[in-house]
C-alpha cells in the first residue's frame, strides 16, 4: 500500500470528530442511516456555511458536516 491509500483525515459530523480515509465521500462520514434518510429526502447535509452537500462529494481534512432532519 502506498502512503496516499492509508492517509486518514479528520472530519466533523454534527461537531463530533471522525477519522476517515482520504478519498471517502460524505455518505461514508455520516453513516448508513443518515445517508438513507438523505436519499429519501427526509434529511439533508450542510457544511458550516449552510451549503447543501451531495452524498458523493469528496471529504477534506477539517470539513464540518451537519445532518439536518427535514421533518
């Protein structure tokens, strides 16, 4: 394995830190249940500026994600 494939980054989901592999997507950071709700338009994912994010967007180190219920 190369160093690039084993590099980890820290992202924050609802202000909780998570260490994930570089190259993973928003759906991986928020987890299966939250991604399932987003796909069914029962929730959405925003960044710290309030921009809505796609589940397949690439993560970057220090990124902050907020899962918001649509009910």
